């Protein structure tokens, strides 16, 4: 729970500049995943959401939530930062959906409330997974799915803090990734592949797939510099976990 106040402050502080820089690309089309804005139509991670109760865990300005609401899902946009939720409220389209403020570490929803819990670099990147994964599993109904995209351990281990870029050299200790200092006191989280599997299985989830999105050479990354520029075509920059509650 320790990182909640600092992460809330961090996202409140950067919300406006973050949206100014990234919203045009994140919000350009429905269902775009991650740093390389890869369409879900290519990855087939989320499936049909029509009529489903959906929780976006760390919805930011709601680019995903508003798309899914427009497709006929009953969506709740959930986020720690009031500035991010204000941005989501301002960008809400014709399909209205509720916004709730809170932390992925302690979800204010009854058990079994959702058919789908998902996020794209949201609560499962910014809350300790050993707390956030069991919470997500709890609010899913039996048969419901938890789908989420985060940076990969490869990406984190190859991140050169001094040069502020991802390279082909290992810079961080793979076994020591755990919590990652993001500046201004904020923290994001990463696990080894083995610890992700144990955390998901420990919360009672079945792992159906691990999609490693592979952008085509030349696909821009608007968040991080990489060396070489097509780094993510050669190594997995992100990982999309597809799981369900039996
Ligand atoms: C990178 S954004 C993800 C949102 C959107 N998919 C995007 O790409 O902009 C991360 C979001 O997670 C939210 N967040 C950070 N810590 C959180 C927590 N503990 N619980 C829920 N949301 C959190 C932040 O406020 C922020 O809006």
C-alpha cells in the first residue's frame, strides 16, 4: 500500500502533460494496445465485450473504456488519480460509463462483480502485483477473464537509466526488478516471469496465453527511446497476460 500516495500525486502532476503528449495516439482508434499502439484486431486479446460487465483497472483518460462502452459493454473506469479521471470525464463520448476513484490494491467492488477485468499499463503496472492480482481475481465472476498488458522484464532489464533508453545490454538485475523508481517518488512494479506465473496461479487464475506483441519495424514508440529503434521487433517489449477464473 506504501506507493499509493506518491503514485496518486505523480499521476495528478503529470496527467495534463501526459494526455497532451499521448492522447492523440492512444485515442486515435478503438482498442490500441501499449507503447506501439498495436490494434487488438491483430492480437485478439480481449474478445467480444457486448453486454459484459467490464472493469478497467487504471483507466487513465478512458481511451479504452469509452471504446468498450460504445461497443455495448457495461464499463466501470477505475483509477487512482483524480486528474486522470477528470480527463476521462471530459473525453467521455455518447456512451456514458461510471468513473470510480481508488487503488488497485484494495478494490471497492463486491466479489464476482465483473465478467472482464483488464488494463493496459494500468493498475497491474502501478500497484504491487501480489496485492492487485488477488483483488482483480476476487471481483471476477467464475469464468470471468483478467487480461492485462505491461512492460516485459526484458524491457526493464535492458533499460539504461543513465542514457534513458532501452539498449541491447543488460542493465538491471532481472531478479531484483520488483519495484522500479519512476521519479518524483513514484513506483511501478515488475516481476520475473516465474513470479508472474506464481502470483496469477496463487490467486486462483488459469493462464490461457501470454501474448508478446511484436511491432513491425518502423512502428514508433512514443514513450521510450530504444537502441536500435526497432528493438521491440527483436525482443518482447511488452507482455499481455490472458487469464480466467475457473
Ligand atoms: C499509463 S496510465 C494507463 C492508462 C491508459 N491505458 C494509458 O495508456 O494512458 C497508468 C494509470 O494507472 C493509474 N494508477 C496508478 N496507480 C494506480 C493504482 N494503484 N490503482 C489504480 N490505478 C492506478 C494512473 O493514475 C494512470 O492513470
